[in-house]
C-alpha cells in the first residue's frame, strides 16, 4: 500500500515509512493512495470473529508488505488479547431501543487512545528493530494522549518518550497516570503555559536542525496514520454485532482533533454500511460550524469539563477535506496556507457536499452534557464520562432533529472511563465514580516530572540533555 500526502509534494511512503514519519515533510498528512474495500460477503464472513481477528482483517490491506501476516497476527494478539481488561476489548452496551454505547476505555489508561497507541508502541519496536534504529518520541498532551503513549512505550528497548503537559492544567488522574510510570525511557515535562504552548514547542523541535541531527524524532499524536487505522477496527466490530452488512448503523463521536470520527469515515469508505457519522462537539465548535455552513474559522478557546475536545483547529479535518475535495494536493496546500494566515477559511462546494453525504454535526454545552449524564444514569444505569455525554447528547439531538432514520441503531463512542473525570461526573449526577482496580494505587505512588519554564530553549535543552537514544 502506498501513502500520499494531503499537500501533494512529500515523498510517497509505505506503511512502515508513514508509521515512523508521523507528519509528512510538506506539512500534510498521509493517506492511502486509494481505499481498500470489502464486499458484503467479506464483511459477513467477519461476523463472530474475535476483536483481534477483525483487527487483522481490517488492517491487512493498509499494512501491505510492511508486515508479514504472522507478524501482524502476533502484534494484534499481543495487544488485543493482553492489554485490555474486557475480553471483548470494546464491548457494546445497550441503553434503550435505539442507543448503544461502545466502551472504548478498557485499556490501561482508561481512554480510547489505548486502543491505537498500544498497537503503535509495538509497530515502532518492530520497525526500529528491523532498521537497527532508535526513536525519540516527543509529544504534547492535554491529558489522555500522554498517559496512553507513555504506557505504550514504557520499558521498550528502542523508543524513549518525552511528554510535555501544561503544568496544573491536566486532571490529577491524568497527571498521575503519566508521572507515576517509573521506566527509565519515560520523561515527563510540566511546562509553564497552556496546551498550545506545549504543542508549539513540540512542532518547533521537529523543525529544529540541531535536534534532528542528534535524535531520530517520532510522533504519537493522531496525525500518525497507524493510529487512525487501528481505530477503524472497532467501527467494524460494533457494526457486525448490530447486523452489518445487512443493517446500517449510525455512530456519534465526541470529537476533538477529528481522528476518531475520521476512522469511522474510513470504515464507510471500506464498504461498512454506515448511515451517518455524528460529529459531536462541545462549545469549541469549529467543526460544527464547518459542517453546518462551511465556515472553518478558529475562535477563542473556552476551557470546558471535556478537555480532550477543547480544540481550536482539528488537524485530521484536512484528511477529509482532501479526500472529498478531489484529492488535489496543490489546492489543499494553498487552502491550508490561507487558513494558517487568516485562521479562517471557507470549504469549497465539493468539500461541503462530500462531507454532507455522510456527516452531520451537533454541539452540546455544559448543561446539555450534564443532562445526557443524568439521562444515561436514570434510564440505563450507566455512569458515563463528560466526553461520552457530549456524544450521547448529540446522538439524541440528531435523532430528534430527524437526521437519523429512527430504525437505525445509534452507537455513541464512550471515549473515557467516568473515573478519569470524577469531579464533573459528581457535579452532574451526584455520584463519584471509583477508579477501577486495575489502575492500582495511583494516588499512593510517587510522581516524577521536571518543571520547566515556558520558553522553548528550556524544553529543548531538557530533551537534548536527557535523551539517551541517538539517530544511530
Ligand atoms: C482524544 C479524546 C477525544 C477526541 O478524539 P479525537 O480523535 O481527537 O477527535 C474525545 N474524548 C476523549 C476522552 C479523548 O481522550
């Protein structure tokens, strides 16, 4: 399988290449040159398969020659038969006649990001071993990505990780999930400033010639194609249980960087009968405005009880715009240059119509979020996290607005365990969710992190001074 950049001028790479590269060298994002697809018959044949088996089937065309079948099987078994606390990996829970929850939080750090990052950690090791290289992962996190990435990389031979988080701006559970991991290849940096400051340092490091001359840098955020590929699997797995390919299913996805919901789009392109993808946003609603009226413009960031959805710009949206807009790299590059300059752009007609064929969007504020948590608790006995509640609110609103056929099951992606955000849950329903046993005594363990001032030089010298890996 060949991968091309959304901006048209980066080299074409294979799966191994895109996994290790993360971002394309022209600033774009990698996508498969064409979408592989399954026939109805092939999809029907996947019914009854275990999660890891569906994973092998769905990933095979994307992986191409970069892994042998037995290597892929081995990795999928290690991840999906070992790292998740539920035998079904991503179990479905019914809430009423129409609404279902797809629980994606049974991994080690209690958010859906484990599903892909546990796989990515093993892909890195396999490819680095083969190349005889080491990788220095540098990332910024507003919470969930950091802990999931650290957990996926801790103790591995050939990768080492530096994770920047904005000091005092991640929840205590999120921070402890990062800072209590005591492997020597894990480095936590608490940066003065906000998430955007941390993110800016990371981007700058990727463009820093001196850093790159001594370190082989790798990325773990959702611009990495391998993460999206891993997320396509649970759309298939859930839809198969609800009657695919003979019945359509709709999905409601709490959305931030547009990675998770884009994986649903990929599933649809591969032949899965998806009736609608509901893009659920909080009040930071750039995606809702873009899908509703073509206005993609960054606003002021409003901090909410759903920090993983507090974004101004959704990186992966570029992948959709490229794909539905005719796959013209030069035009895409020009459109994004305009956006970088003005922090705003209009979608083209082709982009709007292409997106509208599958996507609808709904926005939910804090009150609507709380009401969805109450509804889930009272009607289905489910204690859900704030992000999931935005998704459920959007699902119910989309149904009420006649955007979804009432006979179609609607699956809301439950992206985090409620215990990750106990304060917001307690405020809404009066119940304080307990941490599951498997995370152990998170509050009894010693923390280790470096406090760094807000300037780039401080972060950069910390990484250079503490990196043990080198480009070798
Ligand atoms: C990351 C995250 C999201 C947003 O996912 P995207 O792929 O960025 O759209 C939603 N909910 C939770 C709990 C998350 O951690």
